[in-house]
């Protein structure tokens, strides 16, 4: 079974996890963006989930960083993260998710629609996502907004957003998930309103993520290794339910 088989639009996709120059370039760009920022401040530390936020220089919105440890493997977490249509089941306020284009086996462009509390209008966004291994076991998923990839819709288009998911096994046989994200929602929303949402979004999302990742088909995901011992993809074993 191939890597992205849980979603029909990404059936028969075989993921190669080797590093690519373009992945490194995007990561470097994001690293420069995050350098000029203030110290992290804790918003919430509850139920095993830590949520922090900080301002970035020359912006009016904060970025968040959320971290938790879950009972899952790298392969299981990756299988859920890249099942784009499944965002409606765990990503807080996600109403739609679909793949627009697969650039390569480690890069793709996807579309999402996010609802906001009344009376704010819903937002849509287009992301370029790149996957790479760092060392032998840590995985980084890097996302950068590409607002002009498709024509304007009825939703307000998010034009600036970037983030990463880092999946890192721990010594306690758990997986540390770190999610860092900056979003400028566009429109006329005041900064205080946007910044007030930066607790519920990561907290409720990661809480749902750690439950969903233990369900089929994600729990059946396994890493596939090449002859040199390097991870090359993910396969799915048959569930015994």
C-alpha cells in the first residue's frame, strides 16, 4: 500500500524522504524570518500540551509554537499530516483541504479553507509543503504560503503564512510534535482578535491529532528503508481489527 492511500486524491503516491535542495532553501528562508523575533511567552500548559506565542518584528500579529508528546511513531504522524483532506477531523476550524499539485515526491501544494468566529469571514490559503529527514529519525514538514496559485474564491485569501511541524522520537518511546506557525489572516481583523485565537487553534488541534493518529489507517503506517538504512517512504500494513 502506498504512502498517501488514505485519501482518494493522493492514491498511489510513493514518498521519497531524501533531502532536496529546494527543501533546504525553503527551510533557510523560514529560519531567517524567525530570527528577528521576541521571546516566547507561555499561553497555556495543560493536558500535556504547551502553547506559546511571540511577536515577530515589523508585524502586528503573533506567531505560535505548540508542543506535545504522543503515543505514535514518525510514520504514523506523517501519514496523518499529509492526508490533507483529513484536516477537517483534527485541525481546528478547518472546513476543507485538498491537494492542488504534487511537485515531487517530497513537495506538494495544497489548499485549505478555515472558518472564523462570527462575524469574521472564512479564509482560504494555499501552501507549498516540503518534507525532509534531519538525521536518522527526525522529520520536518515545512509550509510556506503561495497565495496566487489559484484564482480568488468567495473566501478572503491568506497571503502571508509560514510554519513547520517537527516530529522527533523521544527516549520514552513517544513522539514529540512541535508545530510553529505564523499567519496574517488578511482583511480588516484587528490584531487583538487574531492574537486571541492563538491558544485554541494549536491546543484543540494537537489534542485531536493525538487521538486520530492512533486510528486506522494512520496507526498502520510504517517507515520503509532503503538498502543503506535510509528511510525512503511509508507503507501501510493491514489492520487486524
